């Protein structure tokens, strides 16, 4: 037994410092790994399962997770995925008066617009391109939910009208990918007027004998669903997309009944005859190409 007078071992030794795996690498290897080499968003959480997914793999899968969840994507990515080889002509959005009502809010409306433009790189919640979809020329409109909830305002309305006029002038079909929470409250009645204006624009496309095809994505709600989103010759939808006018809770509180679990999902709407088909994101261009070819059959097209 050691003599307590000569034993120099501390009775309460501090715990050994645990080093991370990077610190345990030999110096030569560690020096090759720079802090900036690994982006902060390299891993993305699957909203459905909670699984962490490697971002490059998710991008290669067009933002569809292994569980089959179709994540929301921006306008630039959607246009790139839709057109052949990702090549298309960008159609500029018309300019409109900003903040026509001088809307009072916790944050000025113009600041909200500026922030949304910086975040998305788009002028408003709609972007338009012209190109070939599975070999079939078309004007394609994309609503970006990340731009103020894809809300329908004067800017989006003018962009939709411009897209319809371009389709008529080029004698090609008009396709839209919808994603919206409804009207833009900061523009009041001027926003609601866009429901009528876009409906008239759709009528012009149909009067020219051109197809109008709608692809509903998550979510498509409010005034958008009550106007151009349900006026297509054909309605497609991505899997498990939320599609409806009012929110689930509002409906349940109004009718005082519990709605079915799948209510307002794209599969439910197909079963009840509201839309035509649910199509996985990777298959949409090919399906659209077949539809457009069939609907344009026998019609001579003016050179673009």
C-alpha cells in the first residue's frame, strides 16, 4: 500500500480532454482540410422522415428524397428540370407599380419585396421560359413558393398575362407549375383583380386553339386554385401535394366534421375526379411532352 505522504497522484484528476476526429488526424492530413471546404448546408433534413441527406445526391434526384417526398424547389431549378437539357429562353417579367397602396405593416412591403428578390433571384413569384419539353415547344410558367408564399399580386398577374400572350404569338402551348398560398394581402383588391385577369388570359390561349396544361405542386391554395390553377385542359400534380382553397382546420371548424387524412392531397383529388393524374417529378417532362404532342396534333406551328 502506497504511503499517503509520498503518493503524489492527485485524488481528483481533471478528466482528459476529448479531441474531435479532425484533431486526431496526423498534421499533414489535417492541413489539407480547410474550414471553408465543407459548406454548412451539405446535409439536408428529409421533412417526412427526419433523415439527413447528402445535398449533392438530393440535387441529383431533383430534390425528391429516398422516401419519395417531393421537396419544394425554386423557379430556376424547376425550369431547368422541365426543359430539354435545361436549355430555355428566359422571358422577362413586365414592370409594375410597387406598393401601390402604401400598405402599412410591421415591415415595409418594399423591403419584403427586396428581400424576396435577393433570396430567389426572381423579380416576383412567377418566372417564364420558352423552350422544348421532350421535343415539344412550349411557354412554361413557374410559381415560386419561396417568393412571399408564391402569392398572386400585380407582378405575378402581369407575368402570367405576358406568358399567355407569348404562347399565342409563338403558337405554342402554355404550361404552368402552380405553388401558392393565395392572394397577396399587401396589394388588397388589386391582387384579387389578378384572378379575373389571368382567367381572361387563359381564355385567349384557348381561343387561339392552343393547349393550356396545369401542373399542381405543393402547395396550391387560395385564389390561385380558384382561378387559373383549375382551368387547364389537363391537370397533373406531384405526389402528396396539398391542393385546396381553404385550409383543413378552417373547413373542419366550419362543417364541424373531421376530414379524411388524405383530404386535399393530390392522390385524393385524382380519386374524386378533380385532377387527371399524379406524376413523379422526374417523369413530368416526358408526360408533358406526350400530352402536348397529342393536343397539338394536326396543327401547323409558325416558326418561333
